[in-house]
C-alpha cells in the first residue's frame, strides 16, 4: 500500500448520507473511529465473529 503523501493533511473529509432516518446520526463533525462504529451498527456487523472467521481461515496461510 502507498499513500499519496507522507504526511497528514489534517483536512476534514466530507461524508454525505440521505434517504434513511439514521443519516441524522452523521450530522456534524465526528472522529474517524465514530464513522467505523456507525457503519458497524448500521450494517449490524458482528466484528468479533467476522474476525474469528478470518483468523480461522487464514491461520495457516503464510504471508511472507
């Protein structure tokens, strides 16, 4: 993976949402971790279960 720059721009990133009553939860400024939590809740994701499944699937895979 490569980034376009080697520094942090500290510029806010806009996210737009419409058409669902939950979109109001995104109004205003939020920390980046809050966006991930919103997506997790909105999609009803069980990240622990997903992580366990991925770990089990790739436990024997050699990455390097």
